[in-house]
C-alpha cells in the first residue's frame, strides 16, 4: 500500500524529528530554544528573527514606481537621510540633488505611500530575566501565523541593565484594522502595558526621541 506523502518531509538536524518548515536546518522549536536572546551576544548577532513564512512579495504593491520614486525609496532604506539642523525636516541626499520632507505625520505618511515603505511594528520592552519566555510566546505565535508578519528580538548587550526590545511587524502601518488586530492579540497574550507602534519609514529616517520633535510612535495603545 502506498502511504500518503507526509506533510513533514524535512528533518530537523537537532532533534531529528520530521518538520514542515526549517530555519537554519532546524525545526521551529529547536531554532527558538537554541537561539534564546539572553544567550546571544549583541556584538555577534544583533537580532533573532521569527516570521510567518508568507512570501514577502505578497505584500508588495503591484504599482510600477517611476524612476525618481525608486531612487528616493532606495536612498531611504539605505539610511542616507539626515534630520535638518533646525529639526523641522529630513533631508534625503539623491544622486541628483536632494529631497526634503517636513517632519510631520502627514508628510511622512505621503512619502511612505509614494515609496511603498509601509511596514511597521509594535514595540515590547523587557529586562534580561524576562526576555526569553516573552520572546518564545511572541515568536511561536508569529511562526503559527497568529500574530504579525514577522518579529525580531534584540540580543544581549554587555550592560545587563539594558532592556531588550521585541518588534512585532505588520505589513502596512496605514491599515489601521490590521495594526489594531495585532495590538489586540498582544493584549490577549498579556501585554497590557502602553505600547508604541513605529513605522519602518520612521526608523529609516532616524526619527527617535532624541533626534526630532516628531514622536517616533505613530500610534500608542
Ligand atoms: Zn528540532
């Protein structure tokens, strides 16, 4: 009798069990438990990642961008921008000239829509002693496709007092229903404290508490 082909036709090189998905030759559980953020030095590996295994291209906008917009988007994701001296705008140097955008929520939303840089993340902070269990909760939910599109956790800095950050990604920060859906799930998982949501474009444009008057949190809930 021919047996039905197993869904799990890959083998984890750590536990030897069959698995449907592998990360670094390991099943999800072995990958997670052998990469706990408290055990990895930040200087060796700054982040540990989890994802929902959905192809990224699925979220990409299908519209064809014009050449100037492509160049602008590339300059942004290359972290080439600088906050102006008066702190009121961001200057993005381009091969031909420069692009200046006022540091307002509206102007940056427009730039995000134009360039398609629409991802963003909820941020969760925890001390060293708590980070591993909190990360496992979020990472497992992410791999199980019951949270955001991906997640990452910062690894251990030499200064033990420094908190770890977990980023829980959503595909489009202007899709408010999805942003709130993920926030609600985090609340159900016990993250009842006030959380900051930061768009990726804010990260690329160097918008931090210290650098600009614009809040780095597009949403807080
Ligand atoms: Zn395994």
